């Protein structure tokens, strides 16, 4: 089982709308960051505001710093840009603060620091209705190609595999036309199943091997296509990462928008003239996202915003249909975990392996919140250990 | 974390509706064969009401909420099933009585929190056994020609099969548990063809019958089948073989015991099928019990 079909027919569109900068931007940072700017400092787009886990915190706008704690707040003025200077790809990835944009949000330089034979470019974007990677690919295919050819020529990669969803003729044609002259770049189309965009399943589907912790164990690096584009901008254009394309969905209206780090949900929705009163706002995808308020700050980690109707799901008792067991991508038994939640045998069911994909909750006809139950079990087991 | 915000369209409510819909071919066939629509509908409605009353009583005594109990479709389905097939020979009060026994045993098992797995199955099985005997004697009483209720059912294979396929296609029942026993029976029919003369289909048709088909649907809708893919697979194969053995003995009564007792073995198949193997302890008692029953039946 490599996934389930969540969305019947994904309808893609490739137009990207740029959301103009609001008057204020809020840039969140973690507790262990070192902040280098002070209140009233003037910053440019691309200025380093501080350091977090050895990577710079980049200003996404030009303006005046008005607050430092708990988040950096900047009053926006006219855009002026500050570029990075680098002497290698790794240096560029560090200075441009490039993180994996697939959801993992881990520093990208850590991956490219290691020797790998295969680079897998992940275009699967399996979260239903999300099409930000698709729009990025269609709009910036030349830049993506240039980056991939650079990586092939300057890194020990023997091949680059581009994994893309098989239901997109437009994407297939764009990719085929762009890469037909390059032998070492292979296109692999895969079914649009959820969660096939997850690295482990992707490597399994393409290479037919499993790894424990990291794809490098089997000689692979997996990078999301938006990350590849961010790498291109960092290495070739010296532009750090401060913006990205995300998908915004409100009922039948779907948009791809270019946002800057630190915009609020309401800034984006208001610009698109989406009325969000009486609606649930979900950040990060319908399967793995979370409910937020209009004032929530959108960071570069997120790939989508959804405005959905608030429909209550009525829970009923388990009918032992086994759907949760048969669809779990890590082969857990959510229903058995539920039954054994207070038992000492819980550890044998390994709830700690859960990747929080939500398939079990999605598929359960009794609408039992299995993911939450498995997460509670995971917490119990971790505490026990 | 409160995701997901999207759900699969198949709900238990829909499954319940599909179950009722799957009975339609039987209803139409019955109306076509018996031609007594008014009486038939009356019995149908009465049966439905009786089931609802008993589900309500069950709720009342067990402190379960009505919402929880709505999921207990099995008494409802069973009742409807028998009403559809035997409106004249199996009157409503008999069904009420049967439901009472069913409720009593389930109530004992739940209320006093007896050993969870085995007691529940035992209670369920005993109530069905009583129900069978009751049905059998009532049948004699009302038809008085000695025909077993189960043997009459073999005339209804086609409408049963339509309902059965409908349930598989709508994913309301686990195909492994439903289809694999039938394939096992088909495989055995083919094997028998090589050793004995006669047509494969003749033998196969004899082996699958409407009680078997209906049992396979009903079994799936029960809360006592394995949950893992491998568990369902082996469960289905063993079931197919057991159905063959007792079918071949031409003993519908013994076959009915298999219907009644086989679900006891579920914990074993859950144990075999679950990759992490939760506990064998809870599988041992029901398995021993089942083995004793099978040995006794074969002897
Ligand atoms: S999917 Fe839901 S109803 Fe089906 S076995 Fe799992 S918990 Fe029970
Ligand atoms: S949320 Fe966890 S338990 Fe549920 S299907 Fe995903 S990995 Fe399996």
C-alpha cells in the first residue's frame, strides 16, 4: 500500500498572483535564536536579522524594526534588496537560509553536504488541492533545469529522477520538452496517491528500497521542486529565501500566490477578497494542517491556506472494517492501538512510528479520531521510554 | 493538531444504507415469487418496528446512548433478512423472542464486563444458537412439513448474489472475508471435478447457497472479524474450507454451527495478521473452544 486516493480529480492551475506587502510584517523565531537587530534599525529585504541553528533569519521586507520580542515586527517601506555573497553551493544554501519547502523544513545544506548517487526531485505534492509546486514548476522550469544540470555536473550524482503526478498532461509535456535532451535526468510519473510525497514512500516507489532514518542510507537525496528553485535563486541570483508560492483555496476558488515570510493569514485572504467569517481556516493542508485564526502568521514552512465550512463529524463505534489498518503507510494498527491504549502491551504496537499523515482518521467510516488517539499513545510510549 | 479536515465519503451511516439497499433484490424476488405484496409489506414494516423497539430496549438496559446503538445494525439486518424470506413461516413474535435472547446475552457480557473478547462472542454465539433452534422448531410448527428454514434459502442464490456484489463494490464489506471463502469453494469444486465426474458449476452452485452468501455479508457487518489484511485472508480461507467440510456432510445444521461459532476465532487472526502482534492470551480461550466444537461436529 503506497497511499490512497483522496482527491478524485485534481484540477491544477499555474497562474501565480503576487500578494503585495502589508504595512506590518511579523517574523517569528525560535527561542534559541540570536537576534542581531535592534528596535528602530532600518532593514532591507534580505538583511540578516539574527541566527537560528547556524542559519540566518532573513528579513522578508524593507522597513523599520518596531519590536523584537516575542517576534520581530517590521513597519514596511519601499523594497530595497540586499543580496548574499557566497563561494560555493553549500555556502549559498547556508547564507540564503534555504530550508526544505516540502513540509520538513530542515536546512537543505545538510543534505547536499553528503555524497549521494541519486537526486530525486519531488513534485508529487500529494496534499489534496495543493498545487503550489505545480505552479512553480510550470513558471520556473528553465531555472529549475539550470539548477539540476549544475547539480549533475558539479556533484557526484549519477542521475536525477524527477517524480511527478501521472494525471497532469500539461506538466508531463513541460517536463518532457525541457529534459528530453538530457540522458541523466529521468522522468518518473507516479499515481496521485496520498501520502506518496513522503520521502520514504517516494524512495520505495522509485528505488524499491527502504531506509531507516534518512534517504542518504540508500544513496539518495530527495528535494522538493520549490526547494530546487530556491537553491537556484540563492546560487545563481544571490537571493536569499524570504518568499514562496502557496495555494489558497476557498470552496471552488483556487489561487497560487507568492507570499513573503511573516504575512498574516488575513492579509492574504483580504487581498484575494475571500470572506473568512464563519469559516474554518486551515494552514498547511487538509490532511496534515492545523486550524488557525486570521491573525496567524504564515511562515515559509506552509504550503497552503484553506477556508472551509465548519462541518462537525459525528463519531460512532468501531465496526472493525480494518480500513485504518490496511491504509496506514507505516503499517501500524490504529484500531488495535485504540483498544490497547491503557494496556502495558501498547509498546508492542509501536505508535511512536506514526508519521501523523491522518489517513486513519480520514478513512475511518465511524469518524473515530484515530490520529489523535495514536498520538496520545505515541506520547505515552515516549514518556515510558 | 486537529487534522484531517477532509474525510472519505464512506460513513457507517452510508454502510447501513447500503445494507438495506442490498436487500432490495431479495425483496423484489420475493414479491415476484410470492405475489402477496400487501401482506409482505405489512410484515416488513412490523419487523422493522420490532427491531427498533428492541434496539431501544437494548439501549435502555445497557446505558448505551442511542447514537452508539444505531451502529448495531446486525439485529436489524438479521430481522429484515428473515422477514423477507419467511414472512409467513417465521412470524414477528418469534423474532421478538429471538431478539430478547440476543439482548439478554449481550447485556450480560457488556454490563458485567466479563472477559471482553471471549464472553462477548460466546454470548453472541449462544444467542444465535438458541435463535437457530427456536427458528427451527417454530418453522416446524408453522409450516409443519419438516422443511428446514435453511434448505429453503438455496432458491435465493441469485438475488443474494446481486446484493452481495453490490456490498463488495461499495466497499461496505471486506472483500477478503467475503470473496476468499467463495474462491476457496470454487477451487475445491475444480479439484473435485478432476477426481470425480460432473460439472464444476453444478458442484460450485451446490456449495454456495444464499445462507452462505448472506452469512458472509452479515459476518462482515459484525464487530467480530479480523482487521488486518493478512488476518482477513487466512480467516477467509479457513472459513471456505470449513464451509466445504460441513457443506459436503450435507448437514445444514452443522453448517449453521460454523456460522455461529467461527467468529470466536477472530482474536487468533488478529494476532496472526497484526505486524506487531498485540497479545496471544486473548486468542487462546476462544480458539480452544472453537477447536472442541469443530471436533465434536466432525465426529
Ligand atoms: S477504520 Fe474505524 S471503524 Fe474501521 S476498524 Fe479502524 S477504527 Fe474501526
Ligand atoms: S496518522 Fe499515524 S497511525 Fe494514522 S495512518 Fe498515518 S501513520 Fe498510520
